[in-house]
C-alpha cells in the first residue's frame, strides 16, 4: 500500500508544480513590456506638403494591483515617449475594478502617469466600459486637469486630422451619428475614429482613414488550436486583434497593456501600435 500512495503523492506534487508554473508564466506574460507593432496607412487625399504623422495607440491600460500599478504605467510611458509620436490615442479602459485586484487606485492615481506622455498634437482619450463602471466623471475631470482631451461622441481637430471619439459601445454610451456630425462641423481634414470597442465599425455611415480601438485584449487568454475564451464582441473574432480591413474600413485593435478579470495572459502579449499616416493611393 505504501508504494501506490507514494506514487499518488508524487503525481499530486508534480501537477501542483505544473499549475504554479503555468500561473507564473501567465503573470509574467501579463507584466512584460508591450510589443511595439508598426503599420502605415496611405491616405489618398493627404494634404499637400504635410509630412507623415506618427500615431500611437494605447488601449486597456487597466490600472489596478497587482499587475498594473501606477508605477509600472509611469515606466511604460517613459519608454513610449522614445517612439516620438505626433499624437497619442487612448482607446479606453484606463482602470480596472476587477475582484481579483489586490489594490484599486483612485481616479487621480490612475490618470497621473499619463501626464508624462509627450506628443506635439497631444493625447486624446475615448472612455471604455470599465471607465463607465468605475468613476467616469472623476476620471474625465482628472484627465482634463492634466491636459488630456476626452472625447465622448465628440470631435477635435489635431493638425490636419479630424479625430472623432465615439463613447463606449459595450456599455451603451456610443452615439455614432453625433460623432460624425461633430466631425463634419470641423470642416475638411483627414478623418479618424477613436473608440473603445471595435463593434461600432459595421454601423459607420462611411469609411474614415482608420479606426483605432481596443476592448478585445486580443483574447487575453488564448489556447493553441482552441483559440480565445472570448473576445467580448458580438461579432466573435471579426475584430479580434491587430491591423485589419473590414470592407473598406481600416481598423486597428490593440491587445492592451493591462488585464481584465485575472492578471494573466496567454498567447496575447501586451502591445501598442505605432501607425504612420501619410500620402498615398486610396486603401
């Protein structure tokens, strides 16, 4: 009897060690530095004489303990400034209030590291569902104090760009018609859309130069062959991740910097997108 019992304990210990190793790997994946992904968008009616512009897309920062304390975000911001973007776009979910969090930070603590972002055309933010579930007014107030421009179904001109910010679709705050009307009032320019969820794309009345979004986390937890547990989209994997063309619309969906629900990532590392817009034929 002793030998079978010892074998059972050995297997139990081995499985426990494998489980711990798997969790440790997932946490390491979640806290690694983001991958910088590059793309170019050729705009047919790019203004003559205007140099190309570098747009930096961040999404799903999800400030919360243990994996994304403000100190980590501050360090990432310092690294991102080395990319010398002309404009920074943040596609929502600055905060996380997940039950597994070891610490929930105040709105001021969440936003403070973003004041370090450096870009000649500034920083533009469209809120996400977690921002609305947290303290949306407090977050907006803190961002505006620091000079970040929050767009909630609004638009703003930045150089030759007309940036429309559609509020979060997942929590029901989006208004595409109001956003396009706001963009049209600003006159001619290169139109872009910033939003949290890419699920707005099929409802756009006309294509823009590019849509910048997040929300899906590129699955966050994906398995070989099986794929992701969920992309949190009513369109399944249609807007799952990365640089894509949907019909006539160019779309960028970031994997995000932080995590939701659990501080783990598998086969979907954190990333940001550095997208260069410039002259060229129509996409």
